[in-house]
C-alpha cells in the first residue's frame, strides 16, 4: 500500500513494511535527502481529543513520532460512585463515538489534524466485553443494565459462562468466561461479529490507522480472526493490528496464536528490562546483550515493546516489577535503552500523576477531564506527566528513526551496569547506570565529525550547532571512528547521523 499526503511543501510517504511490525511513515530528511522512517509511537492515556490534535501539530509531528494510541473512543459507563476511575473507559455501553475525551466531531477533527501533521491514530478497541455495571448511564446518555445494552446486545449475545475466570490453564475458560465480572461477548456469533466489525469499519472510515485490541487474550483467536476478516474485506486501507495478549509463558493461551492477525504486546519485555535496570537479584545491564527472541520473547517483527503501560503502572495485568515515571532517572534511562535497541516496535507511555491505582485522569468534581493545553500552552510534568516530553525520551525518538533497522554493533560493557553499543554507522549510545563516572574510548562505525548528544539537546535548524551547551553537549568521532568521553553516573550519551554538525 502506498499513499501520499501533501503537508505544506513536504511530501510524506506512507509505507506498510514488515519491519518492527509497524506502519512506517517516511519523511524526507532535508539534511541528507535520505528517507527517515517513523518507528515509535506514544500512548496519550486519557487525553482529550482537542489536546491530542494540538500535541500532534506542536510536538509529535515535528519530533518524528509515528502514531498515537488513544483511549477507547466509544461510549462507556460513567461510574461516579468510584470517583470516575480510569477503568470506566474499558466498560463499553455502545459503539457511539462519545467518551469523556470528546464527541464524534471532535474525534474526526483530531484524526484529520494528526494525519496532516504526519501522525497516525491507533484506537483502543474494547470488543471482548461490555460494561459489568449492574445498571447505569453511558457517556452518550444511553441507559443499560448488565447483559442488556439497548439496540445493540441482549442476554443471548453473551457467553453462557457467567462467572469469573478461575483457571488460566483452561483455554476455554480464558476465552469464554468473564474477566473481572465483565459480560463476555459471544464472539463466535455472526451477529456479534458483525456488530463489532461495523464499529471498527466506522473508525477506519474516519481515518483511524490501527487498533489496539484490548483483552485479545480473552477472545478466541478464531473469533478475532473472523472479525478482523470482516473489517479487512470492507475497507480499502488496511488497519494495523496490535493485540493485548498477556503471556507469561505458563498459561493455556499463548501469544503465538495471534501472530496471524497482527502484532502482539510483549509484556515480558518491560518486566525483564525493568529487572535489569532495578538490579534485582544480581541482574545487570550487561546481560541485555542477548535481549530478544532467545529470551522467549516474540519475534522482533511481531513485538510491541514498552517499559510500562497504563495497567503495569498500577500493578495490574499480571505480576512483575515495572519501572514508571515514579522511578525518575532510572525510568528515563530504561526508555533510552528501549529506543536505542532495535528489538520490537516501541510504545512510549504518557500518563498522569496518580496516588491511587483506581484514580482517573485530572478532572473536576463531575468527572470532566481537565485539558493538558491551556490557551495554546501545554501544562506537563505536574497533573499530566507527559513522559514522552521528557527531553531524553523525546530526543531518542529521532535516534530510533535514524538508526531504523541497523543491527547492534560494537557492544561494550564493564560486566555490570555500564554499557554501550552502536547501530552500524547510524548511531551510538552509552548508558551509565552506576553512580561512578565512566571514562572510556569507544570504537564506533560513525563517520568522523562532531555530533549533538541528543540526550542533552539536538541539532539547530541551521545544522551548524547544537541546542545544548556545556560538557557532553557534543561528541567528537575521530578519524579512527572512536569517541573518548566521560559519562557521569546515571547519565547517558547518544549520537546519530541525523544530529551531525555540518
């Protein structure tokens, strides 16, 4: 599939490529006239549609992000008695496009503006179940009771196993019984399949480029395949599919069952990488040299990787120690590693501050979500964490884009928590997880010259200088393609071919 979009005087080419399982959006790099793929996306958790649109235009587009995963856009239960928790978005009432993020018109406006800025929209599709509330009213005003959702589903449209999943070693229970009391849709039914497919088709026709299939693990792979087939036969632009399959390797449902439909979230990645950065039970960064499929992870071209997500931040969705924004510098360095290393399709988390695991987004007393933008200015790092705007994380997106598919080269470690590696002649990164400074000469494949250290800043528009000043603002590669640097404790250095000073 190839399509072109004119954005000002810039032509953006969209290519569907198998590498890293993503839809690559390719920009023309005016610096070297090479194509630069966009290879990382961000989850703007609970953002309003107007804010998402502004973020595409002011930050995500210019920074080279490929796409945004948004919160579920459909009508959901409004649960005032629980203080409007985050999980009410995962309690569908209907497939009307009206949520606490905005209505249908605002949604369409967001998709169009983001696409014009070069950023795709991936919608979180909650299609395994409906709201488990005994009764209530949805965000679009629809009234419902459990198993009865007017003009959409009645009792016979749900699986007969109306109890919670008790045995995750039982494939039938996992795919037919209820997840935390949520009515499980009878996805083997032709009627149910068509209702779900019509919802997804509507979103594709509105410009949505992909779907995160929530709770895909609880939809039998044959049923999900049949639903997606209905969608694929009805649209001209095929959506990118990401499936939430939490597979610790010990249960009946395996992530490999879903590879034929699209990519899967590799939940073990964040747990394993987090353990190395946390130093749990003697684990070190040096052990990351072999990270990949050899560790039991999904093939790289099928894996969506993350350091944390909205569930793991809160200790939900299975066990494991996951780093979050609350870990500060450690979290930053783990994201630097993820974006520097070629495995998988990176998903960055952008969340809000919370002290209670059930807490919803910043809102007024009536549950109306507060905007991230005020008078055109963004208000991050307080109520809204905006981890994707942390300087090191944001600038490493360009590193990821410029190094694209290049393999790891010149791996180095001190045998503990100081590591470095290259991506052929496209980039080089050094991470010092220790408190002691690191001074060393590193062999690279980089062309000789001066580069901006993108952890500290980036290349100015004129290409002749860097935005940062001071120690390690720039890094010099000598004629032997070596760099000699001193990296302070809990810091990193990253250079890439797109940040070379003219």
